[in-house]
C-alpha cells in the first residue's frame, strides 16, 4: 500500500469539489437580484463515484467543474436562483465539507501514528 | 483560487445590496421633492445589477490561467456588479395643491414617481439578500478554517 491511497486522493478530490461548489453557491447568492441570471452548480459526486470503481488513476483525473443549470425558470425576472434552495445546498455542502475534513484528519492521524511521529 | 473566490463573490454581493439600500433610502428621502438639482421633480432611481465577468488583471485570474485552470476551480465566480443606476421613466404623479409654490396655473403640483410601498419592499428584499450573502461568506470562512485545521 502506498502512503496516500485511492481513498486519500478521493477525499482530496471531494474536498476540492465541495470548495468549488461553495464558490458556485456564493455566486448564485450574490446574483439573487440579477435579472436573467442562470444559477450554477457543481456535481462532483457522480463523477467521483464513477471513477472510484475504475481505480486510482481515474480518481486522480476527476476534475470538478461548474455547470450552468439549464432547468426551467420560475421567477418573473428570468433568474433561476431560489434563495431557499441555495441556503439548503449551502448548509448541506458545508456539512459535507466538514465531514470530509474530519475523515481526512483521522486518516492523517493514523498515518502519523504508523510513522511513529505522534 | 479556492474558497477565497467564494468570499470575493459574497463580498461583491454585499456591496451591490448595500448600494441598492442606499438608492432606496435616497428615493424615500426624496419622496416629496418637487424640485431636484435640475429644477425638475425628483425621479425615482433604480440600481441595475449584472453578473460580473472575469477581470483579467486580478491576481487569481492570471495565476489560474497560467496554470491552465488547475488551481481548483475553472475561474467561474466573479460575483455581481452594478452596471448602472437608472432613472425610473414612469409618469410623475400630479396632485392638486394650489397653495404649493411649485403649483402650475391650474393649481397642480408634479410630485416624484416614488411609491413608498415599492421602496419598502425593495428595502426588505435588499436587506434579506445582504443577510444571505453574509451567511454564504460565513460558510466559506468556516470551511476554510476547517481546512487549516487539517494542518494541526
């Protein structure tokens, strides 16, 4: 086993995805009053999930990217931002990020113990 | 780069919403102004918001483009910007008040096209949007602190 295995790399990718997702949500909230604005979102989970079965090199290649949400607009000013939705996504994403960092922290602690540097 | 972009986006939202509040306050303050700086009755002002494009000169943008967008984020978030403050062209109100110094020969005074109810709802809307931006900024900050925590 290598020092940093697939799980560690996967966690790192997920962390970077969640961070990018926070950017997209912040952008959506900043543009809550911009007429005609289309909301953005990041779906890193599905790409990561698919790559996981293919092994480490695939996981390493996963690059989360921002996509514009093309779903139907329900606001009269043509903006597709729903502030309640954004707030919920943001809360969820923040918790997810926290969970990933916690797991990463435990894994680093395990590694550190194994190395004997604890 | 990373979470700082999220904080920047929220920051631009904060200043945009604050400007909306400023303009709404000006409209309310001038709701009865029959003579502006140009001698005409006051016209309601409105802030036009627009999604901000990339600023080619910002450090993060230059760095990200030099790295081929590898610095965790394809440089997509630039927040919001104010594209202008425009005057509302809707018709001015006319009220009958012959004693007013600005009344015309028929006794009618042209009043500003400011509707207090509209202004109040605008004020609530911008104040709530401001709060939402603060929350987004706080979340980004918490996330970043968590990352720094990994180093401990």
